[in-house]
């Protein structure tokens, strides 16, 4: 059960990362170079296949304006809350 919820979380986080990247007007290759990750790995993150390393997530935050970071965090929290109280039941 946890794996299914983790996959949903990765998928939602990847969706939000893609939205941020597109808002920044950069390609997966450019984001990958900035985060020192291969563009194929960025693609897998955006599709929810692979998790984003925590250090890379914070590096991404450092490239974004405060509004984009806040939006990303709020969207993820809202979506996680909708997964049957994901945090409270499964962490």
C-alpha cells in the first residue's frame, strides 16, 4: 500500500516540477545541467518514475522565485492530504 502512495507522491511531485520548469522556460536538458542530473533522469522525475534527490530539490528551489517555490510546496501538500491522510497513516 505504501508503495502505491509513494508512486502517487512521486507522480504529483514530478508534475509540479515539470510545471515549474516550463514556467521558467527551460528544457529538461537545461534543468538537468543546472542540477547536475542527466536530462533522461529529469524526464523520469517529471513522469514520477524516479524520485528527485533532496539536494536537487533544494537546488531547484534556489533557482525559482519565492512565489513558485511556495506554489510548488502548497500544491504538493494539498495533493498529499488528499491521499487518505498519507502522512498521518503511513509515515
